[in-house]
């Protein structure tokens, strides 16, 4: 039953509504008109209120349908469905002005409305309010809002409604928005409409676009909930607000006001949860109004161009967008997990408000990911939001929002793409635990002219590139500490109360750019920010800047970078950027602080100048302190538990740049290079200019393997002061460096350069302003080697002299730096190896060297590898372990020695040549060589010549020789030969000189043996360099053959105070002094008697004795002098036979040799016992010539005789026969023994 609660006023509008409904739904006009003209018989009309307005209540009591009852409504009236549920027979048409359709009243109960099969639920036109309903299971949208309508939905529940891909033709004709087909599972609103939704719920609705709401007009939503809505084909899992150019064209054709371009989209206090837009495709790139691609600089070209998506919301070409106090959770789309904004060129009316603002919203666990269909990860942009703004008048703003645990491929939370003249503001926001598979863990921004980042924090986000934020493709960023705001109408910037908080980037993780990465940026300005504990497996733990536009500039102001970690550049990594500047804000007494960071290379900073056009680096008012350049293993340990780094481990190793043994290890400062900073100046393009300035900065308490404070890599002579003057050649680029008041103190290097390590300091020319130059005038150019040397060589008095310091030491202060105890060198400054320095022999020459033996003996030849400052290079770099080559025609053997810890030792380098001085040159690649002089001696006694006089070989054990030109001889059985010239008689044997091979058995064995005799005799030959004269006798003390108490030939005589006893032994005398005197007296008395007798007898025998002596001398061929011995004296027969037989046997054997058992006994008899005359030896038995002994030995280079003056009278004329030296000695020996 239906009852009217008014007086019938307002019926005049009914015919117009009827006419519209008849056109759309083919309902018989007459029936509807009749229904609206009056009431059925028996109905009760209830009136309420004044002014003619009333309420029509439907309770279903009389069997009338709700469709029939709705036809009775007039303008200003309300239809109340006072029933629990209503099943529609077809579309429920609600049209008119100020109409209301309401469910049950009181208690918050809703009337459940079920749509007819294959029909929409409500068809609304005019100004209508729908409230307190629950509309479910509609298959062609639950609510259709026609053009020129204003509709309010309050406390309405839309559940499980769907929108067909296309409306039936009779319905489609009523819509001017041709692009909305299949859109709006719960509500579809046409162009030039305003839909307001208050305190409503949209659950599990579905459409091809705008799963819950599709609108081509303005939309206002307050306090509503959107859960599990799906856009199956296009975008806007919950809502799509579409005012694109197609709609605008349709409006213009219908002569409808183009105000659609200024549509409004305002959402406040809403919840969007688990909405989904699973399908998306890659489309054509975005173009500007001129038709050109929006991105003119494509540094990072991996981005795809996605079709519109948006898991919760898709807003397309809407002039005013405001989303406030909303929550977006677990929404999913291919692009823009929660929100997809796209604004192209709009036809905006004058005075239109141009605002896109999201404020005080929370985005958590939203995802832009592959969902359905053949999709490409290149379009998975913006885990929470994807913003595309092609109209420079649109300036999106994010204010006081939270982005937590969102995910995407590019831009884990937020992805921004704008025209080159657009701007966007992020203020007071928090980005935490977001993740991007590729780039921009929290935020990725492209092409934007000005992204203003104000007091917003980026915490624990993750990506491969830009763990926190990535800026690329000519985009610009300004990070401020104050919370700036912009007036939406005038653009005026003001600072709200409580501003001044710094932006914080902390705990972010990436492969490159832990906190923030700039790849091909335009301008970056970071002021009043903190970067703490960010990590990068590759480059830039805190900040990474790779490439830039030619006019791009990067500036760091009052920034703190602390506790960051990376492979290259713990705090900051910069490569190929045009302009880089570090300076605290104007008038700010604070410094830029870079402290406590770690990296394998460049603990604090890594700056590599590689830009083709311009390379300008300015570091002012900066403190680099407590940073560390660590080993690669240490970095791996720190990153061991991180999945991202574990997967990238091999790439990390490759990114270190060079193998530790590589010759170009120092190209990028090397592993552990540059505790405070690594500055690479060695990779500039050929014609690129460069300008480096470091002023008023402090480098202190940093540590590294090399370059504790600073490491500067420079190569070649391309840095020249001449090119920076007006007269400089145009073809040579200007490259200059300037240092002023740079303090490098208390830094530590385990290996080289506690303060600074400069690879080639002589190649870097720097300006050191001195004196008046401090006032701004050009200072003098000098090499950095000179600059460092001036510091290193300054005396204490110089340091106290203000004029000296002002003029010479204004560049650098190097003080208190240190190196490792074992392998460190260059406490204040060090360089790459530049030269070889001979350590041993220290004099640079080896004298008296034996050919074909090792140079330097047991110690060998050692060389040190030294740097530009003369410091010995030690461990920690390839220079300390490199090959050194010995070059000379006079060396062989080990000609290459591998240096260890900066020292190369040749232990097997053999000097091999004829006697004389030879030069050996030592070289190593890229190092200045050095040389050594080797004096090769003649062969010594005990050595035999080999290789045509180019070698000397010492006789081995059991062999000996006395002449180098003679081969080594077999040792006699009676001798001991320990090698060389050693020829020592065994116990019981004796020879006349150490060089005599004629070993004789002693008469008394005990005379020629004692403990240690062998070692005493062989010691004589130690270090023997030349023979002594053959007639130079040695005492028993000099050559101790005889035992104590014995002396003389065959040790047959007794020493003083010793006497012979029976058997021939010598025994020490034991008589008293008185007895000796008595014996002497008796002996003297008897001697007088014997002398008298002998004188008488000698007269008789004189002649015979003279003749005997002459015959003896003639037999052994010794030159005779004028003797007075009688010539007719004849030796006794016994003596003759023994002596002659001895000479005959020796002559027959070609030399004076005899067995050790042969004895020489010379005895003479009385004249009457005359023997036959001695037969002369055959002339052919000896070939002899007379020579002076001095001349003979000087020819043999005898060092002993060379020490005597020529013509020394102590060297007699003797006859030296052409036989072995041993034969000479034997002849002289036999003569001596015979005469004795």
C-alpha cells in the first residue's frame, strides 16, 4: 500500500519527467501519466508540513509495485520504501527536482533493493537524493545518473553489482559520455553531473572501468568505504573519474558548456581496501600538446607507457582533485596500485582552480604488479600512486601522507611523470618500507621541472636503483627542511607554524643509490637534510649521481650524511655530472657533515669526472670525518644477510672495478682507497674541461688501505695551466684544480698515504692562492707534487713563520697522519710507484765478482719500488707486487724477480762474462729504471775456466787446481782435497809448500799428526785468491804441518828446547841450567880439538869436495854461480847411485815425481872412496827457459805479487820449466832436500 503525505503540490513537473522516461525505457506514457495524475481508488493521502511538499510511503500492502509508486513523485517530494526489501521489475526511474528516494526510516536500517535481471537499478535525472538503501546484484549498474544531474547518495550500500561492457541501445542513447561504456558497477554518472556520496559502502562491485563508480562529471565522496571492487578491463578498481578529450568533444557537439574540463574530484575520510584493476597494456608514449614525446632526455629508457589503471582510483583530466584523510590499503593494479592520476592539456575556463592535492592519507600494502594477461613489468609504475601531469598549470601536492609497504617495479610508493615545465610538492610525508623491483624504492620522478621535497622522510625502502628516491630523465629535485606550502590559487609560498623539520633518509637499501639516486638529472638541490644508515651494494650508500644534463647542477647544502655504506662512495657517489657543489647555506656557520660512512672505495665521497661537456666540482665548508675505505670482504660481511645483495654478489665484485693484481688497479682509487674521499680525474674525455676547487674544508680521522684522508687518481699530462689562460690553445681543454685552507689531519692508511694518496702528483697542476691571491687574485700554478713536498719539507721554523705559511702553505695542511707499522709508507703523502731504487748493493756496484756465479752472493740483489716522494712502496696495491726485470748481455739465470711488499730480490741472477766492468739495468713497467755496475774478476786459484774464459768453476771435492787455465786434477791418495785449491797432506805425510802435489811420508809419523791437523791445514786454502811465490817458505805457524816439538823438512827436526830420542821422535828437554852450562863447556873444549883436526883434514879433501858439489848441481840443472868448490871432488859411490837413479827415473817419467816411499839421502865419502862421474841427463828430458819470477806471476794476474814493487830484489832469477807448476815445485823441493 502506498500513502501520500502531502496535498498534491508539485504535480506540474510530472509530465516532463514522464516524457524523459518514456523516451528512455519505452514505458507507456499514458499509463505513467495516469499514475502520476492521481491516486488509485482506496489510497490514503497524507499531508505533512507547509509549502506543498510531502512524503510518499511505499509499504507494499496493496500489491502495487515500487516502480508504479515512484511514478507518483513530484518535485520536492520524498519516496520512502518502508519495507525490508524491494525487487524491481525494471529500472526504477527517479527524475525531478529535489526528489528523495529513501529506505526505511529510523535505526539505521536500510531497504534492500534487488535489480531486475538484465536491467539497471536506478535511472536518475535532475536533482535527487538517494539514501538508506542497499542495492545488490544489479547486472547493468545499480545507478545510472543522466547528464545535467545532481545526485546525492547517503548511507547507501552497493554490493555485488556489475556493469555490462555495453548498455542496451535504448539506454546508451541517453548518455553523452561515449567513453563510459562498461563503466560503474555501482554508479555511472554522465557528463556535466555532480555526484555526492556520503557514508556509503561499495563492496565487490565490478565493471570494465570504475568497478564501483564511473563518472564523467564531478564527484564528491565523504566517509565512505570501497572494498574488493574490480575494474576488469581498464582502470579505477573502485572509482574512475573521466573527463578526457573525447568527452569534451561530445559536449561541444551537443553545445553543452565545456566546464567539464574543470570537473572536481573530492574524496574525504574514505577507506579503499583490496580494490583491483588487474589488466593493463603498454600504449604509445605520452606526448605533449605539440605532439612531441614528453620526455626529451631518455637517460633511463626502460619505462613502458601504461594504459590507465589504478587499483582504487583513476582520475583522468580532472581539473581539481582533492583527496583528504583517506586510507588506501592492499589495492592492486598494473599501474598505480591505489591511485592513477593523469592530466593532459585541459581546456580550462578562466579562474578555474588548478589543484591536485592528496593530504593526510595513508597508503599501505598497495601493489603495482603483473596481474592478468600478457603484461610487461615495464608498466608496473607506482605501488601507491602514479601521477602523469602534462599540463604545466597543474601542480600536484602530497601533504602529510604516509606510504607504507607499497610495491611496484618502478616507484614502490609514488611514480611521477610530468612535462618539463611542471612542478609537484611533497611535504611532511613519510615513506616507509616501500619496495621497487627496479628503481625508486619509495619515489621515482621523471622529467619534472621542480619536485619540491619538504620535511618528508624516507625510511627503510628498497630498490635496485634509488632505494629511497630516484630522479631521472632531466627531472629536478629540491629537498628542503622547512614545511613549505603553496596557495592553491595564487601559488604563493609560505611557511606554516612549526616548520623547520629536516628531511630524513634513513635505512634505505639499493644496489645503486641507497638513499637517493639521480640518473640523468637536471638540477638537484638538497638543503637541510639527513642521510643516515643507507646502504648500496654498488654506488652511493647515501646519494648516487650518475650523469646529468649539460646545464644540470647538483648542490648539497647543510646536509648530514652519516653511517651510510656502499662499494663506491659510502655517503656520495658522483660520476659524469656536469656541476657538483657542496656548500652550507649562505650565512650558516654549520658545515656539510660527511662522517662515519664506509665504502670499499671512497668512504665518504667518490667523485669521478667523466662528463663530455663540463666537469665542475666545488667543495666548500665541508667536514669529512671518521669515514672508512674498507676491504671488499668486509662489505660482503656487512651485507651477508640481505637478499638483494646476496643475489648481486658477483656484480658487486665486478663493480669494484679491477682485479687486485691489475695494472690499472688505481684507476678508480683501488680497493680500500680514499677514506675521506676518492676523486677520479684520470677518466676525462679527451676534449672535456674540468675545474676542481676544495676550499675551507677539513678531512680528519678517516681511515683507508691507501689514502687515509684523500685519494686523487690522475694520469698523464692533460691537466695543464696553459690551457686556462687567454693564450692557451683552443684545442686543449682547460683543466684546473684549486686548494685553499684544506686541513688533512689525523687520518690513517694501512698501506700508502696516511694523509693523501695521489697517483701522479706531478701531473696535476693546482692553484695555491698565496699572499694577495687570497684576496681573489689568481695564484701561481704548481704541481700537486710540489705542493705536498712543500708541506713535507717545511721545517719547524718555517711553520712558525707567518709569511712563509701565507705564501707557501695555504693549499694544504698535512699533519698528524699515520700509516700501518708493517706495510705502511708515506705518513703524510704518498703516490703510485714511480721508480726503482737499488737497495743492495747499496753502493750500486759489485766488485771482484766471479763469472757464472750468483750476483750478490747469498744476499742477492735487492731493489725497492718507490713513489714520487722517495718512500718505499709496500703492501696493499699491485705496485708492491710487480715483476722487475734485469736487462744485460752479461746476466743469465733469474732475470725476473717478483716484488713482494715493495721489494724485489734477485737470488739467482748470474753474472756471466769475461773479466771487466759490466752494466745491469733493472726495469719494471711504467717505472723509472735503475742500473748497477758489476766488476767481473779473473778466475782464482782453485777455479778452472769454462765457456772460453767467461766462467770460473771451483774444483769440486776430491779435486784441486792451482792454475785457472788448467783443469781440475784428481786428488792424490796421500792428500785431502775439499775442493778449490785445497791440497792438504793426510796425517803422517808432508809437502814442502801448500801448492806442492809431491806428498811425502814423514820419517816419524808422530811428527806429522795431531788432533785437528786436517782442519787447520784446509783452513789455509779458505778465501785463497792467488799463489805465493814458489821460493817463499811458510813457517809451521802459518801452515802447521808438524806436531808440537817438530819442524822442518818432513817435520824431521826438533823445535828449540826439544831433542831427538831413540826412534827419531822429538822430546822436550828437561835438564837443569847448570847441567846445560857444563855440557856446553865440555862441548866447547872438544870442539876446539876437533876444529884443529878438521882444518888439517880439510886441506887434503877440499879439491874433491868442490868437484862433487859441482857435479851435483850440474845434474839438477840449476844455474851456477862462481863457486870455489874444487872440481875434482867426487861424491861417494853410494850417494851417487841413489841420486842418479832418482833423476833418471824422474826424467824418464817426464817430471820430477816419485812415490811417497822414496827417500832422498845425500851422503859424501872420503876422497879415496871416489865414485864414477855422474852421467848427464838426456837434453830432451827437459824443455826449459829462463825467466824472472816476478814477470811470470804478473802475467797470471797474481794479486799477491802485484802488491810488490816491480824489480823487487827479493824475487830471484830462477829457471821455470815448461811443465806443470807442481813439477817446478818438486824440482826446487828436491834440490833443497838434497843440499840439506
